[in-house]
């Protein structure tokens, strides 16, 4: 099938859902915002980039979709709480919280500073607490959904990428997801995590050098970068009632990077770059 949705999908999978998505200025967050709205959700997004979340929301509204965006620094607990509370008030509740947004920080462990370590924890782990802790009572009122963004780096060490802090933060996101699922079960709250591999976005293009990008692409069974739409469709499934028996899971969407290794000439050539 070309230029069509995969078989079995249909509009309205999120009809009437009240959705909060972080990091909607571009990339995976903007893709999810549009896809969720196309399937009937009302979406309120946010981003740290001034005016960017509202610009992508406005593009959705121009196509008749229901989306709004706000400027929020989610590492500021008070600002994050104010955004969640405002959204809950405007929407009359919250059905889905998609913790997509995150910052980054990479360095070999030998050069890891206390400042960088704390920064990574703030922008990759603490921001999830800042939103979810405020949204939790609304989600428990009627049984909502939380989707957290982790990373395949939570599951494997990758020396060339200098990602000890990143891996630690994303590993904590996975553990947090399971514990929240356990606590939320009695209230009908489902909590799952998505662990992407290398996805081509403006953010990754800015921080991953060509050699590291080549290594990541070669270290997959499907040797291409992921796309924002790849991730958005998985998030759509987890947000929808179709995944009603799925909770406490960390789902890797990484082109098979955590499943195995292709033994071909190109993969060996790329691996040799870091030998």
C-alpha cells in the first residue's frame, strides 16, 4: 500500500480524547500532535522554544484539527504544573499524557561533570515527574493513559556515543513506567514507554556527528533511520483503546538494533570505524 494508512487503521481511534503532548515544536512531538488530532483527539502541546508549539498547533488548526500549543520549560516544576492544570481546566480533564519532550547531554564518562549529569537528569527524567505528578489525579479519574519516551540506550551500552547520563536517565524512565503502571492499575490507568532507536529529527541531526550516525544506521537489522511518523503510529496505538490490555511495557522501535546484528560487509565496515 502506497501513501495510505496501514491496513486495519481507521479515523477516529482517539475520538473525544483529551491529550497533552510535550515537545510539539517539531519532530516526533509535532508528528504525534497531528496524527492524534487527525484521529479525533483534542491536543494541547508545549515546547521550550518560544512560539514553536503554537506554530505547529496553528498548522493543525488550519486543516480543521483541534490543537493548541504553549511555551513551557518543563524543567521548571511550577511552569510544568501550571501547564498541566491549565490544560486540564480547558479540556475538562485529561485522558492521555504523552511525555515526548526531552533535552539532551552527551559526553564520555571521563569528561562527565556534575553540572552535565544534573542537567541530563533534569531534562530527561525530572521533566516526566514534573508533568505526570500533576496530571496523575486527573488520569486516575476515569482511567487514563501515560506514554513515556525512553530510549534503546536504556537497554544497551554504546561506548562511541558518550551516553552514560542519557542511558541512566532513560533507564530510570523505564523503571518509573513500570512502577506507575503498577500503582495505576487499580484506577484503570495504563502506563507504557516507547524506546526509539536512532530517529532522524532536527534535534538528532544537530547533536550526532556523521560518523556516529553511520554507526547507528549500520547497527540495525533495518538499516535506515527511524522517522517521526514511525514513532507517532506506535504512540497512537498506545494512546488508543486498542491497547487496552497493554500496560507496564517498554516497547523498542529501533529497526531491530536491540534484537540482533546484521553480518554483512557494510555492517562490518561501519563497526570497524570504532574498532
